[in-house]
C-alpha cells in the first residue's frame, strides 16, 4: 500500500460528498465541519480506506437536513444582523409606521394603484371567463367540427343537413365516431308550472365523441334516436341541481315535454354548459329519419372524434372531398355547398373576440404602468424629503441592502393594500355592470372572481412595487441610479428624465380629457334620451308575455279564444284594471317595420316608401296605456275577421301622409299586399324606441283581423307585482293548464331593459374617465412634488433673499400649468377626433357639444391645478434656513 | 413554564459530551464521545445544528482553534458549556429523574 500522504487516492475524503456538504452548509460552518469529517476520515482510513469512504459519504448524506436547516437559520441572521427577531415583521412594522406618518402620501398612492388594479382585475375577470373558457369536449385536440360552407353566400360556419350528416357518417373513415346536435325547445308540464325549456337534441354518439361521461346514469344508446324508440331524456347538470336538488333518484322519473312522456336516464356533466349550450336544460335523442329528402334544411352542429393516427388535416381533406361528392350527387339542393372540418378549438372559440379582449387587457394593463409611474414620482419626491432620515439610519449601521429592502417593503405594503381595495373595486364594478345590464347575456355575467383572477391580482401587486419602488429605493439608499447613468456617459440624465416625466404626465392629461369628453357626450345623450316625452306613463303598467306554441294553436279562432279568456281571467285578479293586448311594447320594442302604399299620397320619386311601425292591438289598448284618441273611433267588436280591415294611426302618421286632419276614412295597404286598410282613428304619439328625436310613426291594426300567437297582456295595476304574479299564472293556466307564462314586468322595467346596454357602456366610460382624471391629477401632483423637492435649495435661497411666497407659488404652479396646458391642447385634438368616431352614438346634442368641450377642460384644469397647488404651497412653507442647511 | 426551557434528548447528549470532553470538545471528538458512550452515530451537521441552537440560547460558547494538517489545514471549533447550560442540563435531568422516581416499566431487559 502506498503510504505517500500526497498521492491522489490517499489525499483526502471523497470529493463529491465533500463538495455537496460544502455547498449545503453556510460558510461559517464549512471549515469546522469539513475539518472534523476529514479528521474522522483520516483516522478511519488507516484501518480500512473503503470503510472510511463509506463512513464519510454516510455522514454527508445524514448531515444534509441539518446542514440546510443551519443555512436557513444563518441566512435570516445575516439580514437581521444577528438579532433573532423576525426581520420581516420588523420591516413591515416600520413600513406601516412610516406610512402612517405621511397619510396623504399613503392614501393617494394606495388609491392610485387600487384603481388601476381594480379596473385591471375587472377586465381580467371578463377575459378570464372568455379566453380561458373550457370546451365541453375532453381531449379536444382530436375533435373536429364539421361545418357547411357556401362561398357564394359567404357562409363559412354553416350547419349541416341531416341527410348530409348521415351520408358523411357512412362514407368517412377519418373519425371513429361522429355526433350531431341541434338546439330545441319544449313546453315542460307536470312539474310545478308549465314552462318553456330549452335544450339540445343530440345523436347517440355524443358521449363517445366528446368523451363526456354522464355524472349520473347513462348517455343515449344506439337506437334510442329512432323515431319509434321509447322516449328518454338526460338532464343537464345545472337543471338537475336547480330543479331536482341534485337527487340521485331522479333516474327513472318522467318528464312531460310537449305532452309526451320522457324517462330520465342520466345527467350530463357541468362542462357541457359552454357558451350557447349553457342555456340547455335537457338533452333528448336527435331523431333523424333515414330518407329525409330535404338537404336544404341545414341545422345540425356536427363534430367527430379523429380515429387513431388520423390528423386534423387528413380529416379535413376527406370531409371536403365527401362534401364535393354530395354537391355533385344532389345538385338541386347542395349546389354551391361544401363541407369543411377544423379543429374544434379553432372553431368554437371566437378568435376575434379573444383578440379584442386581449387587446383591451393590454391597454388597461398600460394603466397599471401609468399608475406605477405616478407612484414612483411620488416616491422619488418622498425619498428626497426623507434623505436625512435615511442618512441617519445608514450612519447607524443600516446596510444599503437593508435600506433598499426597507423601502421596498413600504412599496409592497402600499401595493398589497391597493390590491385588497382593488379587488373590492373590481367586484363592485362587475356587480354594477351585471346589475345595470339587467340580465342581458353579456360577457361580464360569466365573469367570476376565481382562483386565476385572484392570482392575477396578487401577481400584479407583487410585481408592481418592483416597478415603481426599485428606482426610488435605490436612489434613496445612496446607490444612485443617476450615478449609474453618468458612468455611461450621459451628463444630462436628470433633465431628460424630468422631460420624460413631464411628457408622461401630459399624456395622462390628454387621455383623461379625451375620455372625459366621450363620457360627457354619452351622459348627455342618455340624459336627452331619457328626457324625451314618452307619450304615456309606464310606471304601473304591467305587461305579461304570452307565446302560444303554434303546434297546439294552429287555428286563429283558437288563438283568439285563448286570449279573450286569458284577458278576462287576468282582468279579474284583484288590483287589475281593464286589460288589452299589444304585439310590441311601446317605447321598448320596435314592432314590425312595414312599407306602406298610401292611397292618394304623392310619393316623391327619389324618396323611400313611407315606412311605419305596425303593431297589433285589441280594442281598449289606447285607453289602458293612456293614448288620447284624437279623431275617429277605437277598434270595436264589429272589427273582426269577417269585416273590412281597419287601422288606427298615430298623430305623426296622420300629419305626414294626410295633412289637414283628413286621415279618418282614408286607405292604405302594406306594400306588396292586396288588402286595403281603412283608417278609423288617430291617437297621440308615443316615443320612438330608437334614438331619434321624432316620435315613432305607429300604425295599429286589430288583433281580431291580424291574429298573432305571441302577444303581451297589458293592464294598469294598483298592487305590487310580487303579490299578483302567482295569481296571473293561475289565471292563464285556468285557460290552458300547459301554457307557460313568459316575463311579467312593468313597462318601465321593459323599457329600461332595452336601453340597459347604454347604461352599461356609459358606466364603463364614466368609470374610465373618472379614473383617468384621478390618474392625471395624481400624475401632476407627483411630478410637481418631485420638482419642488429637487429645487428646495433654489426655493430656499429665493425665499431667503426676500421673494414673495405668492411669487414662488406662482413659479411652481405655472410650471405645472405648462404641462397641464400642453396635455389639454393635445387632449382636445384627440377628443375632436374621437367625437367623430362616437358621433353615431350621440343623439340630441352635437358631437362637438360646446358645453362638453368647454366644461370638461375646465373641470380637468381645476382638479389638476388643485393637485398642483399642494406641492406649491409646501414649497413656500419650507423654512429657508432649514432647506439651505440640509445639504 | 414556557416551552423550550427543557433540553431535547439530542441536545442533552451533545452538551453532556461537550462537558465530558472539557477543553478538548470539538466536532469530531464530540461525535466520538457520543458514539463511544451510547453507540449512537450522530451526523456531524446535526451536532453542529444542535450546538448552534444552544449557542443562541447562551448555553454553550465556541471558539476557533489553530488549523491542523490532519484536518486538511482546517481549524477546529471548540465548544464549552456555560453556567446557564449547566443549569439547564441539571434541571432537565432533575425533571426526568423526578418523573422516573419509583417507576418500573416492563422493557424486557432490552435497554
């Protein structure tokens, strides 16, 4: 055995374990422990080297946990300089104390960030709901959607006809299974109240193709989609939860749909409720007759699961080929039509919508950057003011890292508080939007504060302090960023930085002005629209929507009879006045737009035919709503299907086409129709549902002569809606126990719902504008506060030399006013440009409304100047002696 | 009595080893002492971690000695018991002994 102590294999302990231990241990512990192990190793080596190596390695491995524990403990020590008190808690306590000492700064910066984070979170929750929506199919990358396309008609997302679907299914080899579905509606009876429910008729392959196992029971089996099979139904998860309380024993129960009994066999999983499918309540088998001759009726949504080894491209090629074959074989119905397939991911998620949303998110994301810039400006001003405090702390032994950490902790406190408030703002904003939009099917209804949204907010609040706090913290702690700049040869870092800040703030002012102008224009438009005379009082006018299923009411006499009875019974409910029927709610719905041919009316050749809104009413309607019968008579019991067609026209129609109050007795007909109507009366105008100033041109015809199955029962009521809703339904069911009753609401509510989207847009716009105003003001405040803090010496000197406080104040204010003025000028230009874009939305005022274009800059200027005044006043309050002594 | 006033078993073993070794209490010697007396083989970092903890509680102190060649030129770190440490050891022992007082447990002679 070689005894040379320097020979490599005898030189020391195994290297890898030694290196591993050295790496794990904090440096303070390396020497002692590695030394001990080496000593032990050498002692053992003289007996048995391999045993010694084993011993060493075992020691290292067993030491790992303790070594890491030691490292953890020592790292925390380093930062708190040997004190065992948790330094983070200390930092936080200190940060809170120092923020409490300057509450104005704390509040302004927190509010600034909170608004930015709130708006972002709100938008992100919408983006989240749409962009990250999950498809109802599992393994969706191997699912393709088959669509009917017709380039001539410009249809590229059309549906497929049942016969084409069957032929495709037989000829194709690309898919291991295919499925088709279509939306359907039924009247559900036998379960509480009759109601109209919607659902999907799906072919048996859906469970296989979509890999969507039922959460309860089974899916449709082969053969259950034959027309003579026993009727079975699946419930959607939502419907099952809502109506059956998620009971497992719902299987085997029966549902009566359109009068036929269906046995419940299963419950579909919640992920089916995607996009438009989310309205579905039940699923039934899709019945396709084998020899369906009509290929022109295209209504199936077709998808297929790719067979193993088949790519989307291969499937697409085959589907295209089969589509071309089918067009050649059935030219009379399929000419010009082809089939086309694409990955379901691409087809089901609206790419444009996605892009627009992401763009919106990006834009709003910029707002966070602006907010960060504003807070950074304030922090810079504050850092200068705190120079002495920081110098003292550094002199007392606080390291630079420690100081930066302390300052960043302050920033983090601001940002976390902002995130908490911002989350509240986002929730409130979403709630407001949902409340305002009155149940419209819009994106923000799906917006939820889920884990992803919370994660987003948290991430923003953690990154933001680094963005806005790092440079001020570095500068304050002495590692000056401007020094670093100077090293790179820039001698003008300060001035260009200042200019950049001024430009940024100027841009904020411009943006705020433009947004405020748009908000103001829209507010004035909505105010104008609301203020137009309605022509009647909508408040206690109750409306009940009734839509008779055509299958059961084919005969006009039956419809007429139903409504006559229903009117009687509803009118008998306590608190109801006389009832009437109308086909379109005045001021809320358009009615049918019709071109008229008017007897004896000379139509200018270059003008369009007279167009009116035609609605069907029963006698007594004008009385119920409160329209004044100005000439002639109302409809009467003699105006029925057997008598001459008659009509009542609004005052505006009468004046327009039969001037000189000569309308009664004159005739008109619907363009292209045979029948003439005779005008029997003239009633007062109602407001148009659209944004125009002029009242609607209304023509009313009698329900007895123009029987419709979808009508509103209207009546003035003197009771609360909630009290009578049940009685109204009972009244309808006493006529037809299987007839669903639609929405029951006051006309006021109906009108509100038609314009709710205006309010939603308006709210968003006002929110953004108010937000921009605050941003701009905070921006001006921050940049001026910083400027003042930079010029302390100069100002002190001026004051010491006898300058008037007012003159100094003016000097500061005018500097801010310059930025403000520049921003307003640019903003006005932008606003003029924008006003042209929104001109189509503006009604009742000019898009360059003088009140707006003078008032908005005034408001903005006043608020921003007020923000500017704070640092100006601070400048003149400084003790000249103190400021001069400070440096 | 607040937690942490009594010493853990391993801490007691380490401190007792240090006490027994007197002036020669450094890492490898402590490991050997524990092994010789109890048969237990401790990991070196565990011993140091325990000593580090004890040092923070001012039960032991440490000092760095001169480097020696058999340690690959590395210095030894010597440990010594402080009066507070001796007191804590004694109290832990008293507590355990008080609990053992008059107690017989069937251990099948395995100890």
